[in-house]
C-alpha cells in the first residue's frame, strides 16, 4: 500500500471538535479536523485508518464530477447547460438564450448573486403551487447558501431554500419543495410524513439519491 502522505491533506483545529474527524470536500480536498489539544500524530493515524474510505470518496467525487461535466465552460441550471460568455467591464450576469454573459476574470461572486435572484423566482411559484395542492400555507420564503442543508421549514412555517438547488435538475428542486411543504403537515420524519411525501411526490427517493451522489459537487 502506498504511504499515507501520498494523499495530501490539511489540518484544521476546531475548539468545538470532540474527536478527530476527516472531511473530503470536492472544493477543499481532504481535511483533518483536530480537537485543540490533539497532536498532529492523531491526524496521521486518522488518515492511515481511514485511507480506504478517503480513496473511495475521492474516486466517487471524481466520477460524479465527470458525469456532471463540471469545468467545461458551462454551468448547470435546472437540467440545462448554460455557456459562460465573459465580457470585460460587465459587473452583472445576464442570460441570453443558452448563454450567460458574465464579468471577465473571476465571475463566481456575480454568478452566485444571479443564482440567488433566480432561486427566489424559481422556488416561489413552485412553493405556492405545492401549498395550494396540499391545502397549507407557509410563513415566508428566504434564499440562503448553507453548506450542509438544502432547505428547512421552521415551526412557524417559514421556508428556507438553498440557491444551489438550481444547479440540480428541476425535478430535484420540485422534490425538495414538496419535502418542506409536507413538513407543514407533519413536522417530523415519521412514517406518516414519508407516506404524505410519497403521495405528492412518488419519485422522491430517486431525487434524494441524486442529491446524495452529486450534492457535494453543486458549487460554482
């Protein structure tokens, strides 16, 4: 077996960490999180122990990225592929057919602002239609950019959705909307909740599997 140090990783200390943790992120690579008093040997030991899992995770991310065609000069939008067209002097993103006119250089900040605006426009009518079909009312809509959550429904019915859902196919977004709308009826994840979700969105399991496979890669 190749030595552990052939897998590059960085160490981060966290005052909230109670144990050693290894994260594999498509953007940030491999990270070992250490409790404040843990020595760096703990990171070496964790990488040695978890090496098979880290390798499988890296292979899965690489394969998923190839399937999503990331890095080919386009960005996904609800199942479409939009070609990036940089323009010097431009500060805002504009869509022209299947092209996105973006600022020259690093366009990611402007792209994220555009996706956030579009997320509200895409989610709002879907949420309204689902609430009407389910006979419920929500308590407001916000768009956020959480790293670990796609959407949430508060006890007051306030809805929050992640703008990165627009990087997924449209049926995936629809399934997440229905998931949160069903929480307006059933707050927990009991059998009653899953039965209700299946009634309104029979293919929700397919879309959950899609998010589990590709969700970590949905970033600009």
